[in-house]
C-alpha cells in the first residue's frame, strides 16, 4: 500500500472528531506569529565570505601605487542569477530573508573597522606610508558600507520570481511598487558609496605629503559618513519590510488548508477559533480581521491548516480594498478547501441579498475548490427571513427567496453561541480536508508520473 493510501485509510478510520480537535496544536513558531510577536532567531549578519574575498583582492596594492582601478561591477553576476530564476512554485521566501542591520550600526561598525586598518608593512617613507594608510582605510570603509547593501540586494528575492501568493502579499501589505522602490534605493546608495569611496581613496593615494594624506583621509571619511547618515534610512526601511514579511503566516502548500470566506462580521473568526489553534480577534464590526491568519488542526498524525480571511463586500474587483484582495489572493493562489460562512440573522451588516450576490460570484469564480457552506448564528435565526430596508421583499427571484430563508442547498446550520451543529461541522470539515489531502496528493502523484 502506498504511503498516501495508508494515510487515507487512517483518516477514514479515525474514531472521534472531538478528540482530534482537542489535540489541535499550533507550532511554537505559528503561535508566536499569531500573537504578532514573531521573534527572529538571534543572528549576526556577516558579509558573504567569497564576495568579500573577491573585493579584498581587487585594490589594496593598486591603491598604494596610486593607480586605483575600480573593480568590475557585480551586476553582471546578478543578471545571470536573475535569468536563471523562474517564478517559484513553493512559498517560504519570507522566512529566508536576510537579517538587515540598522543603518547606524552598519555605519559605526564600518568606521570602527576602517580606522583599525594599518599601512602595508615595510614602507619606510612617511608620506608614502600615510597615503597608503589613508587609501586603505577609505577603501575599507567603502567596502564595509557597500558589502552589507550588496548582500541585501542579492538576498532579497526579486518580486517577479516569487510565488504568486507571496507576490500578492508583498503588493497588498507594502503597497504596489514599494518593495522594488526600496531595494532600488538601497542599490543606488551602494553605488554612491562605492563611487565616492573609490574617488576619495584614489585622491588620497596621490597625496604628496603626510599632512595632505591625513587631510584627504578625513575628508573622505567625513563624506562617506555624511552620505550614509543622510541616505541610510532606506536600509531602515528595508529592515522594516523584512520584519513585516517575516511575520506573515507560514503556509505550507502541501498541507491541506481550509479557508474561511464570507461577508464581514458573519462569524468567520469565531469558527476559526473553534476549529483550530488560531486565535483571531473577534469583535462586532466589519473587517476585524485585517490580514490572513493561520491556525492548525492535527488529526491522524496529519497536520492541517485553517486560514481566516477578511470579509468580502458586494462590489467590483477594482473597488475592493486591500483586505478583500488578500482574501481573493488566498483563493486564487493557495490550494485551499473553502468553508463559506453565510449570516442570515440580520446581525452582520450585509443584507442576505448582498451576501447572495457575493456568494454566487465567488462560488462561480473558484468553482474548482472543495466547498462547504454554513449558516452561522443560527441561535438568532428567526422563522421568517430577515428583511433589510435596502431589500426588495416582493422580488420574484425564486433562488434569492430560497437563499434568504435557508442559504445555499446543503448549507449546515451552526451556532457558536448555542453550540448547535458544531460536532457535525467538525466532522464535515475533517472529511473535506481528507478530500483536499487526496486532491493535493493526487496532483502530486500525477506530477511525479509526468516527471
Ligand atoms: N449570536 C451569535 N453571535 C455570533 C456567533 N458567531 C459569532 N458571533 C458574533 O458575531 C460577531 C462577529 O464575529 P466574527 O467571528 O468576528 O466575524 P468575522 O466574520 O470574522 O468578522 P470580520 O473579521 O470583521 O469579517 C461577534 O460579535 C461574535 O461574537 C453565533 O453563533 N451567534
Ligand atoms: Mg474575522
């Protein structure tokens, strides 16, 4: 029996759903993310050693001779790397982002290291020794400032090669174009530091006396320091971007995922709380959920994900806010099963007829997803359908009239308050995730056969 078939058999045989949920637990990392306090392991960032070596070998001796030749720009290397890349098929790029040092830390560490550089041994002539020392110190300062920036530019992924889901997260959480703009500014700062550093090292290397060499050295150091103090805030912006992206929920594409969707305030987060280890904020106003939240369920030794998404309103795509777009990005790019929540109690602020329109559109658009409909807040449901002032009660749309009374065909009636239908919901969710597991692994096996 294959491993997949074995696991499926286990899924089907598992006895008690309540027991399964009791054992739900979120990984330590996931919990921290959920609490908004994802702590990145303490790490010290060093420049990539091979790159540093290559820069070291370029110039010191040339500087001494006063024939400072700028090293070839490594942009060709970056281009080659870019061409070799294609759009990622897996997520996880944000967890691999480099640690960015605050700009002042880079500056003061670079100044300290540069000032410790001594002249090449064996130069007897004082003027020669001083110009050698000055040029070497300026060269070192330039490199200590430029190398971390180069590392960031190389190690932050190019947005166009990210997985489409992560690309949407970048655009929707940072604003369109902001990520590339900040990386572009960091690259511009690096280029400036390199060019100004080389220029001043070269001037210093041509000094005719000890005094002149000392003056050229101070001028060069001051100039580089000024540039970095003035323009280094882009590095801090990059640091902030890395923090935001690293705190995004970690999604595993191969783990079956349940995504809760519906209009704002219909009770999605309340159900996520109940179904998983996710602890979303719950308040009685629309758009409490301001991002994608991820919880976990474990059963039959299989880990499942549950995501909570911001509510969808009845409007055209071009009018949607970024929160709604996040929800659509999840549905568009992640292999999720859908738990669609309908609130016909009149409590949520979106009329049943508007919910019907949103539902029809989303159902049609994402018809390839496995699906389960629930009617929430059934403790509040009255016998006759709720009528909103904006609704046309006498409309002869049979489908709509039916929806206002009972929701979509087969919808499960639940209430978090009275606990009505919750056992049945858990059991159906398990079945749905089992099917989602089969769907993902079926595709996986097909891919392996083709490959
Ligand atoms: N009476 C009753 N109230 C409920 C039930 N489920 C949720 N609520 C309430 O409905 C309100 C909205 O619940 P949430 O779970 O935050 O709804 P949501 O869909 O996640 O809301 P957004 O994130 O803002 O879109 C809260 O005040 C809940 O306490 C239920 O079964 N019965
Ligand atoms: Mg919510």
